[in-house]
C-alpha cells in the first residue's frame, strides 16, 4: 500500500493543524531571534572585531528589547495555537512523505538484478545540526535556513556527478586519481564557514550526466566513468569505459569492482584491510539512500526536500512525535521531532517509527528514535520482487550515560526484527539490510566500553571496526571540535580533506576519545595512529538478506564537502550485491 503524503487522516485535520501552527510560529520565531541575537558564533565574533566596537553591543541591546516585546505580544496567540495544535498530535502519523512523479517508471527501479544479477548500492549519512538558529549557535553553527539550502545544493552537486576512477597502468604513474582530486570542479564553499573562499564553477545537477563531455588524455591509462542517470540498461557487449555504477559497476571483476594495484593507490581510493576507502571533497556519486540527522527545524527540512527532490523521488521528513506521549508524564513531552530525514531513489513500500522512552535531560525534549523503511528495488532474473531494508537512528547524546544508549540499542535490535518479520513477504528477495545514523558513542573511548561490546555488532558489520574498542588503522573520526569549525585548516572541503589525511592536524580538529571516569587516558596505543571519535556509522547485515545474495564492500568514504556547515564528517558506503541465479 502506497504511503500517503500528509501525516493526517484527512484534509480537515491537516488544515486545523496548519492553523494552530500558524498561531504558534510568530512567537516561536521571535523567541528564537531573541536568543540568537545574544549568541554569536566564532566566525561572527571574528567579523565583529573588524567593525566599530560599539556596533555589536548596540545591536544586541536593541535587538533583545525588540524581540522580547514582540515575543510577549504574540504569546497569547501562541497559547491559543497550542491548544489547537497539541491534541491533534494524537492522530498524526509520525512522518511526512514526499514523492516526485518519475518521468518513466524505470527511473525508480534498479535493473541490475533483472539483467545481470549484479547491482551496486550507495548509502550516506550526515548529522547536520539543523536546530532552530538560536540552539544551533550553542554548537557554533548559525544561519540554519541558509545552511539548509547550501547543504542541499552541496549534496546534489556531489552525488549528481560522473563516477570517475582513473587507474594508471604506466610504471611511471604517480597514483590513482579520483573526482575529489582534480578531475571535477568542487562545489562552491559556503558563505557560512569559509573565510578564504575559492570561487569555482559548480557541478551541474542534471541527472543525465552522460550527456556531459569529459576529455582526458593520459597514456596507458583506463578511465571508468559512471554517470548519475540510473536508467541506462547494461549492455551485453564488452564493457565500455563509460558505464553506470548503479547498474553494472560490479561487472568490472568477480568481486564487483576493479581494483587498482596497491602500489599505485597513493591518491584517492585506497585499499587497506580489504576495504577500499577515501577522504573525498565530494559526496559519493550515485547515492541511492541518504540519511540525515538533527534536521529538527521544519523550514530547514522543507528547504532540504526542495533541493533533494529532483534526485531523490521519495523523502521522509519531519519524522517523530510531538507534545505529550504515553505515559503522559512531564518527561515525555516532546518539543522537537526525531531530526531524522531519509531520501531514497527507490519507492518506499513501508515505513515505521519508534521513539526512545528512556531519554534523559535535554535529550528527552526531542523524540529521538528509529525509522525503519522497506524499499522496492526492482525485479530479479526470475521476475521476483527485490527489496531492501534501510534503518536510521540517533541515540542518546550525553557522555557518561552508556547504560541509556545500550538500552536504546536493545530497542533498535528488537524494533528492526519486528519490522522485518511483519513486512517480509515469501515472494520477495532481500538485497540489503542497512543501519546507519549518529550513535553518539565511538569505538576508541574507554568511556564507551559498554556500547562497544553490544551484541548489535555481532549482527551488523561495521566496515571501520577491527573489534570492540579498536578501529582499523585507516579510519578517521567524524566529530569535529566545535570551537575550531572556522579555522583555515577545516573551513573548506579541500583544507578539511588535507587536515583529515594528516595525523598531526587531525589531533587539533577531531574530538579526542573520552576517558573513563577516574581513569587516565592512554591514547593511542603504541604503533597505532591517532583516529579520534567516530560516532557516525553505516552498518550492514548479511544474515537477514536472501540466501542467494552475496555482499561485498566497494568503498567507504569520509566526506568533507560540508566543511563549515556542520560539526560532523558525513560518511558514505557503497555495497556490491551479487544475486545467485541458481534454482531455489
């Protein structure tokens, strides 16, 4: 059954809800500005030093008075709106759904399994800190609406580009080039976060990228390019240098991708511990499903939806519950939704949301939880439906409260199992089962030992994890130090890329591990690299997919394209899936 766009059962209830929120919004906005005018980011503080010394105090004083008066004037109207708005939350479905009508039905399916029995799937996750502007400033990030629009543009520029790899076979080669090195122009740096901006032509977001012309002259080399358009059918002729990674990227070898010689991988994609990985200034090309966290602001969510809908035809946003929730205690009142936002190229067949009832402190104000979805990929060679499961979550944030997160991981495991048991059909093949999000614990801090040993990691595989409490040596932390977000070493995609690839610089800008209470931190161990806190995860499970499927990691990507726009490093994962066509 297709999902309905509106989260309300009928138009009357939806209209009444809109009226209630319209009464609340002015008061909410004035309160937001009241706090924001008093709280500056470090970038704004730097800019203020260049102004007359009396201008900023005057701005704060008169701004505070103005917004405080307007807040008081609109408070009675907001109270009336609240009386209308709050009861309606009982009949609200916990997400909004946007669907773009495709130009052709084939644009929403993946024909790789149907034609060749192989397919490649790209996933990405990012925490955007799109809180109301006043609250985002406590994380040293302001201008929420402008950041939302810029982030949406950056994501589209990154994923709607040719998927290029150059493997140089000449003995005099200096290495492997990737799009993030020099082949494509990078996206414009945001005006929020880049103090030494470089103006470059943006990458076009036309999904039919194969019509673009890329001219490369290199002796003894092969170019592999995958355009953004994912409707092209694989050819039965020998592979061309130009092919679609969404359909037949794994035809380049038995393992689903062509590997460059290890000795040549000095730039771009690198292989280590049998995992290809990269620090890229662009989002991975041809991402199929995107998970975003901390998209709490409704207007920001709408801006993201408008930016992403030409690429992702199915978007779930405003995910979560509001107002008083069972058991109807004071701690169960939710001022903010979950902040989860999922964009998919594939049709969403089923979706289910659960909120965590055990949140504490400031985290209890938001309806953090788990969103589980089932997407339709297409058909296999036997014309059976092929589906995938995608789950995203955002766990409890405060440090030192591992018991709360462990309990939430227990809930996540149970809820995913219940969702798949209720929605699995006997005539379907499952191609992937992915869990991603901001887990708010890392795999190197002694303070997070409980979470690191959770049984979830026995079911789901983490490509970056060597074992409990130990990362693989190539892994990079994903949590940036908030006071340094606008430093020259990290305020542009290119500078952040260089910083992440340099261990000594990483120590200055990535959050360090958290020691156990009362213990001295010894980090890193001898002969181990300094990694930092990696709290953003993309995990995948093989035990729950069809027995005819075999999964292989094509690449793991740490993305710097949102430098200056968020305090997290986005993470990408591409999986190759081969479906055995043998009779059941």
